[in-house]
């Protein structure tokens, strides 16, 4: 009887500190250390071990990023003024010239509009590529931590499946964007410019096919990823729940006298790992937002301003030039979708890790 009482107090002593992150054995400091400097400035005062309100943190990140996006708004307005001026100038030149010079004015205007736009677009592409790379680098430290916490909270099968799927689709998306989509967008711009300069229906078909290929590629990646996590989440979640239940029952029944106490202690460990998993998951989601929100806002501002520019130009400009501006805004929309898809994939993965069945 004395041995049983002694064992009881030993188990209680072991169960008390399991709520500490260091005792569970998961290193979370790396999540703060590997955060990019610009993203760290947007992050609220949070810790991976601290429970936080996701929506409150996301709101703080958004408003801080909004304050830092003033420069992009000024650059966008300046570019829009230049584009509207070029479109108006070409329209006046077309009206004042004889008919045989009309095509030359259209071609020269298309080239001038493209030259004015491509510099800003290249800067946006460079920023987007850097953001996508930062998301990829940060996911390489965030996903293992989430997977470890999810596995220790009883979701071994689900954590492995989610980690493998996220790694696979993230790498696939990175390769697709860098190897196909970014060059495809530049090719889209070149074809759109040639289409406006030459008024060619054949080039219109080519441009539309390129746009269709870019948009469908992004959608297919997202659909496949969502299908993967849906199927594996249901199957592995049920398997993990059954495994945890069976293990606790076996521990309770096979160990005489103290089996129930050992089972309760293991349940306390699972619960503490689950708390850590949730806090790390929320911190990771806010960190992902901090990395991608500012570039997303900058590209989004350019996209909206180009839409407005095309609408205003439609009242005074030549039809080929107005169509060209619309195509430029579409190209900026493709770039916006690439940034958003990369961030969305990591956010969905983090939510799935948090929802792993204990």
C-alpha cells in the first residue's frame, strides 16, 4: 500500500510541469527567430507559448501594414496619371492625324504604355517572388513544430499526412510559380502589347489561352490540396482518435491498481500538448499573415488602381489602348493570386494542424 501511495505522488509530480513548452520537448523559439525583419515589425507582442486571439492579432497586423503601404499608393497614382496621359495623348494624335498614320499612332501608343507599365510591374514581381520565398522558408520551421505538437497531442497519423501534403503542395506551387507562371505572366504582357499594337485577333486567342492556363493552374493546385487534406483528415483523424482511445484503455486495464492513474496522466500530457499546438498554430497563422499581408496590399493597390485607370481611359482613349490597360490589370491580378495562394495554403495547413483530433 505504501508503494502505491508513493507511486501516486510521483505521478502527480510528473504531471504538473507538462504544461511548459520545454518539458513537452518542442522548441518554439525558432518561430520568432526565423521571422523576417519586415514581418516582425508588423507582428503584435505575441509568443508561441501564449494563447492569443487570432482575429485581434490579424486586425493589428492589417492596420500596421496599411500604414506602411502609403508609398505604394503614391507610386500607383503616379503611374496611373502617366498611363492616362499617354492614352489621352494618343487619342488626340489619332484624331488630328490622317487615316494612314492611325495604325502607327496605335502601335506607338501601345509600346509607350507598355514601357511605362513594365518597370512598376517588374518591381511588383520581384517583391512577390521574395515574399513567396520567405513564406517557403518560414514554413520549413513552422510546419515541423506544428506537426510535432499535433503528434504529441494524439494525432500522429494526421500530423504526418498534413506535414507531407503541405510540404508536397508548397514545393509544387513554388516550382510552378517560378518555372511557369511568372514567365507566363510576362509572356502574357508581351502578347497583350503586340495585340494592341497590331490589332490581331490571332494574338487575342493566344493571350486568352495564356491567361486561362495561369488561372487554371493556380485553381488546380488549391483544389488538389483541399481534396488531399479533406480525405486524409477524415481518415487519419478517425484512426488517431481510435488509437488514443485504445491506448488509454489498454494502459488502464493492463497495469494493476495504478493503470487508471497512468491513463489520466497521459491524458493530461495530451491536453497540454494540445494547448501548445493551438497557441503555436495561432502564432504561426499571424506570422504568415505578417509575411504576406504587406506585399499583398501593395499588389492589390496596384491592381485596383489599374482597374480604375482602364475605366477612366475608356471614356477618352482608343479601344486597343483601353483593352491593353485592362489586360495589364489582369496580369497584376494574376500576381496577386499567386501571393494569396501561397499564404492561403499555409493558413489552411495551420488550421488543420490545430483541428487535429486529440
